[in-house]
């Protein structure tokens, strides 16, 4: 795992070398092992290396082909690079790295090379002959790629902080993106919180000439084909099992210490079990727990570790440990998020335990219908009792719920009932919103807010009654997973120079499971299809109640973090862009214990102001 940077400038006064050095320095934690740059005409590439495959110095980047025509900077892993290398016999290879295979594949297949790659990646190839840079991002969007294109400048990087460090990107807040952030504790791609800074979308490429003319191409999207309805369930389970084993096996390739996150939940336990069966040696597993009591998830992690004979390391952290690390987590946050610090603490503890690569169960919930929202949406769209109720009656019921129950869940139910139509595009967006649309509008001094991005994405999905769960999976991956989970995992794991791999997001596995009808995939028990397909987990792990020690955020914000939080919220509220009275009223309501204002709904404002101050952003 690494960090990549690049610039094309049409401005004569641009000091590209100085800018790329500053960008490389900003990504030092992503790549502590080496750095490099390549200048050609009015372009420059930069790279920071975290050595994972072929640790030799000659595999450092930028990496060039034998002719010197192509230069590559690459962040990620190509898991099938050895198979591809065997198909590229006409090329002479000087390294054992997957990076060199990317260049050869581009030489042979051109822009279509991305269809050949299995892995997680963001890379750029500079071509001296055509004066172009070809940029690509992996299918589900595991590895990020941000860019700025405006006023004769094109700058790209693995992180926003590097774009800002270049000195070429104005430090301006994207006003419309703030509306999105307050709704969903993130900003949905391609937009970001910074004006004119965007993300290259997952499964997309971009070819940009040195004169800044450019074109985008989407080479992959979450599938919509449905053709497994007639296949016996026994064959489907066998296929799922084989695909999971293949996905894990690909991701066990490394020339550095490798392990697995093991929380004791279904997803991480299956990853651990499969790794153990594939490895001739004991694998290393790590669990980070915040509670020593018998109700902690730690006992389930130990159960799995003992069953599969892993070298298990249990890292016990107290709430104070978490609180002490919070400033560092906020300092490294590359894009404001409501959940980043959790990922930072787990990654830091795992890296300190001696691991450079860790496999994670991330994606299991999205692919195998693990969240409660899957059942909720399925019920609403298949049981028409509610939808048949006249809207005036539903609206009356919504008003009664709003008056009688002030908790967040009840407020969401009320908003659903009051909708013009109870369908997928109206129900799903509410499931992940922190505030209702009416509440969001009140936070800003302007009378208008931008349209709901998640509602727009939901409306683009075709829904049929046999594949509702796949529709939910698709939108979960396009929204929450891509813009919260994967973004947080990348920025916070790389803060500790830790590479995290996610087998459940293997595109072949995702494509297959998306095609399975609801009748065979519905989770009557937790992630039933996944569990039954693998058949390797004890019942105690599969059917256990939700446990785990909850960090005392509510107490912290009222006590330990009060001075910090109070100052940040009041500073943010006083900015002309916001409605000061509304934000401060929510802060006051939280402090007096109002159940409709949870700590998470306050935390997003604190994080946003901290981010604005950290990067000296302007409205």
C-alpha cells in the first residue's frame, strides 16, 4: 500500500518539483519505506512506498518500462499479477512486483487492462509519446483517488491533505457538500468537502492530456443481471463457499507479516477460519477489546482463535486509552467523518503488534444482507398493508408519533409514514440519515439545501420483488460503504502504515451474490446464506446476541471533552453559513439528555469545525 501524487500544469510559474515534494511529505505515513518523483514536460508524478510485494529497491516507484516511455505510480495490490505475468511473455520483467505487471498489461491491452486486474488499486501511468496520464480506480472503490481540475491545473492524490499541501488547490469549503455531510456524516462521491476537489468514481478511468483535455470511462458497475433463480440452493452454497475461499486465498499474498482482524463476529470469524484452512502455518489474529467483562465480544474472538489454532493477540484498551488517542485520530482525518476514530485506534494497535497487512471482514454485511435495514426495506416493499393506508391517515399517524416519541427511530418511522409514496427511493435514504430533511434545512442560514444524494442514487436502482435485497446491497455499497466505511478504513489504517484487505468485496463474489434471489438469500438467521455456505462456525458465534462495550461518548462530551466540544460547536455555529440558534439548541438539548439528540448527531459538528480549522479552510 502506498500513496500516489501527480500534477499537470499549464501555468508557467508553477514549481512542480516543490509542489510534489510537499505532497509526498503529506503522505509519509502511507509510504514510510521510500519516495520518488518523475518530471516530464509540464507534468510530474510522486510516490510514497509501503513495501508489501518485492521489497527490493529496484521495485520502488515511479516504475518505468524498459523503453522509458511509461512511468507508473501505484497504490494497492493486484492479486492475480502472477497469472497475468504468465500471459505477458513478450515482456522482459526486472522485478517480482505487481507494479511492473500493470505497465506491461497497459502496453499490451491499453485502457482495457483494468478489466484484467483483480485487486484494490488506484494508479496513474504517464505516457511520453502521447503526452497523457491514464488514471484508474478499482471496481468497488477500496482505494481512493482525489483530484482537482481548474484554472489550468490538474492535481491528483491518494489523500485530500496532499492536494492542499501542493499549494495549488484553494482551501475553500464546498457549501453544497456540507448539506450532504450533515445528513449522512460524510460527502458522497464524486463530491468532497473541498470545493472543486472530486473523487474518481469506483470502477472508472480517466485519461487526461497534458493540455488538460480529458475523458472518463466506466468499466465496471454493480451488476443487475438476475439468472440464478433456477439453480439449486446446494449448488449456490457450494459456489459461494468456493468464491469466499478464492477471495481470501488471493489476499494472503504478501512478503511481510500478515494477520486478520478478529472481532468475534460472523464476518471476521469466517475470514479467520478460511485463512486457517488455507495456511500450512498458524495465522496471526488480533482483537481489540474495550471491556474485560464476560459480556465483551472478546470471548467469542478467543473461541474462534482456539477452534482454528491461531496465534491470537488480544489488545485490551480502556476508554481512557481511546480518549488519549483521539487527538491523533482527528489530526490524521483526511475527510470529515462521524466514525473515523474507531478505525484509527484498531489499526494503530494492530500495527504496533507487528503486522503490516491485515484481512478484514468489511463488506460482509453489505453483500450478505447483514444490516437490519435489509429486512426493513424488504418488509415495506413486499407487505402492502402500510402502503394501502391513505396518505392523510399516514400523515396523522406520523404527527402523533412525532409528538409522543422523541427518540431517533420513532422520528424516522414518522418521516417514512409522512412520505408521498412509501417506496424504495423514499424509504432507504431515511435509514441512514442523522437528521430528517426538515431538520437539516434548519441548520443553515440559507432557505434552500441541495437535493438528497442518497435519494438520487436510490431512485436510479431498478427494483423488482425477487431481488430487493440485492437492490439494498447495491445502494449500501454506493453510499455508506464507499463513502464512510472504505474511506475511514483507508485513511485511518494508512495513518499507521497498515494495509487492510477486504475479501468480501472481491468483485467475482459480489457479482455472484447479487444475482441470487431473495428467496435464497433472505437472512432468517444472521447472514444465513454465508454461514450455511461455509458451514465452519460454531452456533455460539452465529446466534449470539449483539454485545461489546460501548464507548461512553455521551459522558465524554458532557465531561472530559466538554470544553473542546463546546468551543468547536459555538465557533461553527457562529459562521454565517449556519443557523447559529438551531445548532446551539441541539447542543443544549443534548446536554440536558434529549433522546432525539444522540452524541453522534453532535459529534459531526465538532469534527467538521476541527477539520476546517486544521486545514485553514474558508467558506
